[in-house]
């Protein structure tokens, strides 16, 4: 709009000239450049390395003329442009422009013709004296002088052993290119990568990068391509000439020459006996992998693991690790896979090192007898033998001190007839030979105790028992095979004295009354420790030869008159 209407002609002329100038300017050829121009369109937050002259780079680009017309693109070929920088393998402007770029950085690079294809151009693609624009995305940088780069970002407090040449390792990893593109991961397969180190089973850079690692350590290992997959890549996910980045966590480590290692964590004092080949052992354990992953525990089943040792009933390393232990000892046994479950594993990963934290509850040998420790009184009278009726107190425990029972709890003695099978065999053996007032400690192996089954809810199967015993009273028993004996000469008219109603036969009441009368008058003795009535019933039944409920004089015989093969109850 012209501010002065009187000068409309002049105003309109000025507007027309301005329009023509603008039109010419918009369609004018590009302004010549003296040097490259760089516009940084994206810069990553981190830049660990910048391109230097002599570096090898991999990058994507789009080549355009200033008007936006594309003349070339690496994207169209689905392949990066790979080249050394500063070695005249590129046009001069690109050689100059790429210096200083970071991985994942994106630049728009404008190159004047004198630093590009000059007055000659490039065939039919690039005309002479063309200014070129390149949209560049840097993906990889490395140098022929590069070595494996290691960055440890987690190291366990305790590192007793590190990876050496010829060790076998199990590890997880994420593998990426330098720009962060994931090409492989053991985590996605949910299986570790298992291999020997330093003997050529791995790419050279990984062979180097794993050396010196501890179990539990986490590392970033960066490899130049000549220590990775080189000029050809892997033919699939890894491009040619690509730097590789592995994020590694080491889970396991051993050497084929390894033996088991044993760390004693707790040793009882005293230790009167150590385990040997052929012993039967009860122990608790926690089983874990070298990285601490728990795979089994006897505690979770609330039951010890019971087995012979040194006989091949358990894995070879455990057979070795359980030898020479004490009852109550705690030890850590580390077992290499060739002495455990080998390459296949059994419910655990193949080639896994196993760690067992064991607590020895008890052990014995099938040849063991009752172990007796005695404290006798000053005066020791009658000695307990088979058939005697004894009364005693006891405290009972397992070998690890676990309480089983005590007569003191109930305030009364435990009363048995020795040799009558009223207690376990080991207790009978331990009581024989005691005198009243004597105290004994009896260690009873399970085959003389409660055996493999134990007592449900009270005594575990195959448990060694410990009894602290005090003999309180002893009543002498009858000779073996007798349940009643005469204290004086036997009446020659014994049958008629029993036959109160003189009917020439004895009924059960006549027989019982007579025997009880003899005992009351001190003329005879019943075997102590048994129910008198049951004894008399058995005696009567033994005399009733024809089992008609009556004893005739022909049937009635004294023990001395019995045939040698007959044994009266």
C-alpha cells in the first residue's frame, strides 16, 4: 500500500522492481563456498571417541544437490560406506569433514566443488562445479592400532580366582554394534555361552577380553573388527568391518585339571572320629552354582541326605569331599563339572561348577558295635545279664545333640527284661554288664538301633543314637528258658497238691492259685518283669498237651523231665 496517493505511479514501479529482484534471487545459482560447511543435526549425549585422520569408519549417507535432488545413498544399497579417513580414499571435503564426528552423530555436510569433483564432475551423476550436500550418520570408528577395550562396571568383593588361558567358562552376554544395535544375546536364549578361553574357540578379541575376570564380574568388552569378524562379518547380523561390544557377566569358571576344593568353616573340638570310605553318613546341604544360584537343599525337604561315601553312591567330587569329616563339622565343597554332572548336567546347567555347603549330622560304619564309656561306683555288686529285670534312667539324643527323649521328663525309670527284645539290640548290649549306680554313655549305630526307617516323628532313619544311662535297680532273672523256678525241693506229690477237688485233673484256676501261693510263700519265683498271670497262662497251656483245657497227670511234667528240644515259656 502506497502511503501517498499522489505518487501512485512511482510506488507501483518500486513494487514491481522489488518483485523482480526477489524472483531472480530465488532462482539464482548457489552461492559459491570457499570451504566445507557443517550443520550438526543430532549430537548424542555421550561421545567416547571422535574420528581422527587414519581411523576407519562405517557410516550411512544421503548425497544431494543444494536443491535437494538425491544423487546417491548408502541406504539404497542397505550397506554402510566403509573407508579410512585422511588417506585420500574420499573426496577431499569428506576426508576433512568426517574428522571429529562421534558414533551416532548426524551431520549435514556441504562441500564446495573444488573439494569435491571440481570442474570435471563425475560422469553423468555429478555435473561440473557442483556443490554437494551429504546427510551423514556415523555408525562405527576404529583404528588399526586399536586393542581390546575393557571396562569393568561391577566386581565382586571377593575374587579368589580369575580366568586364565585354557579355563572353561560359562557366561551371559549381550552383543551389540558400536551404535548400540543388538545382534545377539545369550539372555534371549536363556542359556549361557560355555567355552574354553584362550585356545581359539572364540574370536580373538573375546579370548583376550575374558582373561582376568572373576565369577560375578560384569564387563563391557569392545573389539575392533580385526579381532572380531573382520572384513566379511558373520554373514548374517554382523556387518563387515564392524566393531563389536559385548556386555558380559561371568557365571562360572573351572579348569579341566581342577580337583575339588574344601574350605572347613566349622570344626568341632574334640573330633574323636573322622569319616572313611564305606561309612554311612547323614548330612544337610545347600547346593548352589558358582554365581550363588541355589539349585537344591536338604533343608527345604526337612530331611538329611543319607548315603554311603567313597562307594560311588554320590557324584565323585562329593565322595571325595565327605572323607575325613567330623560329626558336627561344616565345610564348603567346590566341585568342578568333570567330578560332578559333566557337560550334560542333571537338572542343572551343563558344565557347571557346584558349591555344596554341608553340615555333617552323623556317620557310622556297618561294622560298628556299640561304643560304651563307663563310670562305675566304688562298690559294684551284681552285674546285669540276660534275663535280669533292670530299671534305669536315660537321656537320649542324636549325634548332633538333638534331643530325643528322657525318663527324667516323666520322673520314672525305664524297666525292661534284658534279652527279651523289649529295647533295641544296642541298648541291650549296652546295659549288660552294668551294676547298680553305674553310668554309661552308649553310642548305638542304626543297625543296632532303629535302622533305616527310624521312628516316625521321633528318630530319623539311619540315625546314630546317644544314650546317657544310669542303672537304678536290678532284679536277678531266671535261667534262660525258664519262666518259673523252685526255690526249694519240689514236692513229690506236686500234682495231687494242685488238684484241690481231687478230680484227677487240673483246671486253670487250680494251677494258677497254686503257683501264686508258692511265689507268695517264697517257695518259687516267676520271671521278673513280666505279667505274672500271662506267665502262668503260658505255663498252663504248655502243660495242656492235647489242648482240651484240662491237665491230666499223664500230661503234667516238670521242666527237668521235658525232652531236650522243648523250651517252656
